C-alpha cells in the first residue's frame, strides 16, 4: 500500500479549511555582498509572524541533491509521489490551456527556437517571442498534414506551444527533439518502443514540415518538441483526502497540474497580481475547503537572475498574505515547490523554507521565515510528500491509524 | 530484505542491558496560559539529567501527520514496521488478558455501548461502566449460542470486552459493527471475503442475541464489535535481536503487544503505581537483558484532558527513574509511543520526545527533556522504527554491516 492509499483510509471530511500558498522557486542562495538570501533580504513581517506562531522546517521536494521540475515538485506538495505518479510535459501544457484532450491523444510541448543556417540552435526560446506572435505561427503550423493526421497546434505563452497528435494507434514513447541546450542541432524524434514507430515517424515528418514553414520567421525559425505523453489517470484529491479543493494560479501549467489531481480551477486572469490572486481566494473561500494558491513570479525572477525582483515578489506575498490570515483558515502552509536561487538562474536542489500555522501545530522557536531559521525548525528537513498529511492532521482531517 | 531481517543478520547476544521506558501519550501541546506543554511544565530533574548526558530527538511513530493507535505505535518502537506487521484489535485484547487462544479462533473487541429506542448510538462506552458490571454482563452474553458455536466472552476493563468465535472454518475478514461515532446505528457485520460468510453470519446473529439480552441493562444496552482477527505470527525479539526481553506493564493490551513480539511478561498487579513498576523491573533485573516498562497513566490523563494529572504522571516517572539509573543499565531510552496532548484529549500526530543515554551515545547540547529541547537534539526527527537499532547499537549488540 502506498502512502496515498494509507492516507485515503484515514482521511475524513470536515468543515476545517486549509490554504497552501506556494511561492514558486522560493528557496534561494545568499547574495555575495550581503550574505543574505532573497527571503532573508525581503521584509516579511506577516510571514515572520506566521513562522513565529507556527512550526517550521525545510522541505525536500524530491530528496537531497535532486532538482525538480515544476511537475514533480507540485505533485510532491500535493502528496503524490512524483516517482510513482508521472505526467508528461505535453499533457501538462494541454491541461494548462484547457485543451480538450481526447482518449488516445499524444501531446508534446513545443518551443519556438532560433537556429542558424546550419540548423544549430542559437536560442531555445526564440528571444521569447510574444504570445501574439506565437499564436500567429501556430496558425500556420496547424495547416501541416502528416499522413492522414492533421496535428492540432495551440499557442501557450511566449515561445511555448502545444502540439497534439490525434489518430489511431498513437503511443507516447518517442524521444524529444529538444536537446535542452544551445549549440546543438535538434535531435531526431525516434520511437522508444516498437509500437510507437508510427507516432515517431509522424512527429519527425511534422517537425520537418514545420521547419520549412518557419524558414523565414526569424527568430522563431524552428521548433523543439519534448514530453510526448498521454493523459494519466490519478486518484483525485477529493477521493483520497475527502477535500473540496480549488487552485488559484495565473500560469497554465499549474492550473493543469491542479486539474490532474482533481482540483477545480478558479477563473484567474493570467495577468493577475499577487494581491488579486489572494482576492480570488477570498471570493471562493466559502465554497471550498482546500486552497492552492500559486505565485509564479518568484520562480520567474529567480530564473532571470533578478535577485531584487525576487525580493519584491516575496514582499508582495507578505503584504497580500494578510488577506488570507483575515479569513482565519484552520491551517496555513507557506512554502515553495523548489528553490530557484537568483544566483543560479535555475531551479536547484536546495530544500525550501516551509511554515505551517494551525491551532494544533506545536510551535517551535523559529521567529523568522528564512532558509536559516527554518533549518532550525522543529520539523527539520521534511520530504515534500509529508506536507499534505501534516496539513490534513493539523486540520483534524485524519483519524487514527490502527487500534 | 526488510529492516528487521537486516538487523537480525547483525545482532549478537551480549551481557549488556537495555531499558526502554515508554510513557504512553508522552508528547503534548502547550497550555494556552503558560505556553508550556505537559512535559515542559513538569519538574523532571532526573530526566533532564539523562537528556543532558544522553542524546535527544523527536520520534515519528508512523510519519508526519499520522496519528497512531497503540498497537502500531508500540510495534514501531519494538522495531516492527506497523504497516507490514499488523495485528487485529481483537487479538490484542485477547493477548492482553491472557486469553488462551486456540488455532483458528477469531477474536473481536467488544464495547458495551448505549443506544436509544431507535437503536442509535448515544455513547460508545456506555458511560464507562465498571469492570465489575462488565464482568456481570459478559457472564450473561456467554450463554449465547449461535449455530453450533457458543462464543467465549471475557471482560477486559470498563466497557471493554473480548468475544472469541471458536469453531471450524472461521475467518477474520468480516466488517466491524462499530461505526466509530455516535449518532449512527451499529453497522451490520458482513463478510469481506467469500469464505468469511459463515463467520459474518454467526457474528451478526450473536450481536442480535446480545441486544435482546441487554435490552434492560441501560446504559450498557448494546454491544459494538470491531477488529475481528486471528493470531499473527511475528518473528520474536529473541530471534531477531538475540535479546532476552521482559515487559512490565499494568494494562492488558501492552502485555499483549509484548507477547506478540515474544517478550516475557512480568507479573504486575494492574493497580500498580509507577514506582511499583520500576520496583518490578529491579526485581527482574538479573534475569533479562531488555526491559520494556510501560506507563499507561500518561495517555489516560491526556485522553481525559487532564493537563495537571499528566504533569503529575510525568513527575512520578521522573522520581521513579532513579531506581532504574541506580541499576546502571548500558542503555536507557525514555520516550512515548505517541503524543496525547491534554488539549486534544486524544492521540495525535505530533512527534514524541526521545532520549537515549549510554556510554557511547555521543551527547548533544540538549539539557532538558521537553518537546522543544528534543526538537534541537542531534537525532532530529527520527522514525520510531529506528529506536531499536539505535538502542542495540548503543548496547554494542550490533556488528558491522558488510565487510
């Protein structure tokens, strides 16, 4: 019996409410000049107060040394072992844009990219073209026919798009064309199992035709595909945890992740501010008992290497979090899905500051929400997979295990 | 290979002695007026001294957020993975009262309860009737015949009793009649596998006849059954750990748990004081090398919500523990099986203060035995399953793993 099945056996519905605030990429590294991380630099009186009244620790998204992608990191936070519950990137993108997937569809994530005259990748994101330009190019790519199939192409955001192969006998086990670095040519899409030969051939042909169509669309003169996948079927959070969950997220992928675990997704404008996200939470407060609020801006600032911007994002969360505490949910968790230190400009393996506040949390001596303070919290280093059991327990939503 | 098999391979017999003192329900929550838990409130100079000279941490009985019953919590302390080694509640009760189980017996735990005229449960414990009254009612229920079977009914304590179905082809996979909450009618006992149909029918008939007999015995006018089970067969502590273990416990279930893992059980009067339990340990000191001493009163006070009484229980243990230290065992462990905060009046998920004292323990900076102090101990948060390997190692009873 896996963890989720164990929890399912002891979870009970109740009126108590849980809020999980995820500041994407929250964990950081000290700035060389100040010796302080982004979170340690930010003025966060409200989060510090929650840390003081709550219990703290550092969460390990996947385990020491392992840097997670957004999918596994969020699945772990939701209590789904990311080594057991895997989702292809293509499916994530499809879910995030409300794409109406059909049984048997194979979805892949696409990037528009820039290649030189030899076909070598110069920029994996085509200078981050606008979403508008992305949509225009997707319209062109939608014309491509490969065999009897006309793959569906949808813009996602910026340089990112979705391509869905729909037809009979399609299988997702084909390789990525995206080599994940510049200076190389895109890889050929090949079958990773005998039955996927047809899918690989169709995808390879589609890429070839896309290159021809995009030849004069510099900087978006080529595509990269990755994460070919079919829709997974996971037990829902309502089934396992007996929760009525809702997600508040501006970025498509996180809405998609939330849907995969059976959350409803609140209507949030993609350009919403952090404060607006908390306002949406407040609007929905009466209708649900679990609130996943996702703040993408922390990760974006980290990936851009913008230390100061990440500090500002954290301070905006701190200011907005009072809207949440005013609602007095039974349990408030504030953490990140992973670290994205501005100094690394990338996701990292570092454990992530975590605070849990509830009436029953048994507080520790931590008085500040920061990497260093949380390292001394009573929870120590905690696998992210344990966050949901802990939140449910603190909401008195778990009964005893065994007599 | 599971953990127990790993330990079995490296455990060696030796003259060193280990004492495991379990204060049932030890962990607590801060009193709102003082901000101090039961253990933090209690004056515990002897335990503080052991903590100062020993090494401390917090143990997780089953993992973050999981509230254990007494069975799983103790099995974990004894080093038996409670998710792998499961014991039905009926068998636990039988073992705890020295009931002479025979091969094939199916045992269930019974509660006398109070129902209204519609059969709806008003009190799952029938106002906690006396053990004497329980015995009288069990005598009446012993007259019931169902088919060719005359189930054996034995009083346990208060409202609790044991019923054992003895006959051919009986199987334990039948459902509980106890719905585990008031305001509902008892559930029908049904078969959970085809071969258990006969057992379920006998149990259902027995419950029906018991209701008729008890009709005029308010408040004990109905029964609830749960935990139908047959005797498990676990490897013994002497086989796995090469120990000669003895249990000192006043409460039936804990003696039963000790027997399941192959401990001998010292003759202890059920009304013994904590000091008397330590005296019994001293009497048996020469004959064994592992001593499990169980203090039930901590959990009882916690479940009653009696903060002050729990403080007094802890202080009584502190006073009595000098009898143990005088014997100079090689390893002393003091901990709980789980937390039972007086504020929650129930078992809880909170990790449990843990101290281990031995000549070889590598002490830390903890100078006080408390939740907050132990959270800063060198052992951090430690799965309860690791307690036995750690105790054995500190007694120099484990050889090297691998060459």
